[in-house]
C-alpha cells in the first residue's frame, strides 16, 4: 500500500520550476534561490512519502542546509498528512511528527499540512480542530500559498475565493496568497504592488502581511528591494511589519536564523531579528479569543505596536 501511494502521490521536480509555473521571472540569483525553496520542499515531501520511520525521516531532513531545512519539514508535513488522510487506520503520523522532531519547525509543519488540505479537501473543519487552537490558521495560510503558487491565474489574476472556506479562514487564506506573491513576482516590489492593488482594500492587509513574512523568511530582495517594499507598502506598513515579525519568530523557534531575516527585520520593523521574535512573544500574552480567533488578536496587537 505504501509503495502504491508513493507512486501515485509523487510530484515531478519540474512542478516547482518557474518555467512550469509560468512565473515570468528572468534567470537570476533571486530566481535560483526561490526555486531552491521549492526543490527543498519536494525533497522533504518525497522523503516522508516513503513512509519509513519518523526517526529516519528526521535524519534525512536534518542533513538539509540549516537555512533551508524548515522547507524540508514543510514538505514532509504535507506528505505525512496526505498519508494520514488516505490510510485512516494509521492516522498518527502528523501528530507524532509535531510532538517529536517537527516541534521546532511547528510553524512550517502546519503550513505544510495546508498544502495537503489543498490537495484533499474533505473534512477541513475536523482536520483544523485536530490542530493547535492558536496556530491552526497557519494550515489555511499554507492552503492559500498552494493555491496562489499553483493556480495564480485563478486566485490572483481572477480574484477567486476558495471553495469550502468561510469566516476568518478566508483571511488566513489571503495571508498565504500574499506569501505566494513573493515567488510569483520574483521578490520584485513593483510586481508585487501591482498584484496587491488589483484586490479590494478589504483583502490588502492580509496580502501585505504574507508578503512581509515571505520577504523576511525566504529572502531574495536585498537592501534596495526591502527599502522599496517598505516605501510601496505605505498605509499597509504595519501589516507588512507584522508578517516580518512572524518570520522572525518562526526562524527563532526553529533555531535557523539568517542574515537576510535580520536585515528585513531591521529595515521593515526597526528591530533586529531577535527583538522582533521577542515582540511576537510579548504580544502573544494578549492572544485570547475575543469575538475573533486568538491568532488574529495576536496579529492585531503586533500591528498596533507599529501603528503606535
């Protein structure tokens, strides 16, 4: 059964190339960097798809360069969740992964589960309810990234809304959609601005938040690009900064800090990466359910810090 599923669920490496995705980005070091993110994701995905022991999987993932390692964990989480859904008599992989080697990479593991949700869309509410009550929205963020990355003509050009999602899930979806714009636009602030401004105001804040997270976590913009992104965000800058803070926290928790994340934090938040991560922790104290998910209350307090 495992061999059959591995064969059926395999994803060709070409699927994450910019040529295959029709992202009109010239072959530059930035494009090479962003394509490496997709390649690392697929490495983790296929390693987990083999459905061997989780200890063996962790050993493979921990061989990935530290800066890119969490993308391997993200891909592995997608595969483990797909296997959990398709072999319900063995539905323990993701939770065991989260409780063990995947714990430091929790943010990215939850995002990877969202990729699985985008591929297998049944029982979404039940699957969300099985995840951490605070961070579960990262799975819907992952869903949004998947749809933007693979179906940008529908969701970015066409402004379609995802089926089967409602309420706050639509906002979490847009946060992931914003992250995908970083890749679709090749980390070019001007291209990203054009994409975001085609959306109504009600969706732009969450899109900018996703862009900020991708800029700080994935990198690729350089000092001039980050400075231009800050200028173009304008009114939406607190949303951009909030996403940057989340990237800092994700890297701090995983123990994989990078120079480009620190640079983005300093330029977009006025804080070094370690202090941006600490700000996330500080505002988490206020993250209690208040007519909206605690996750959004958390994000709101971070934005209010920058408004102030």
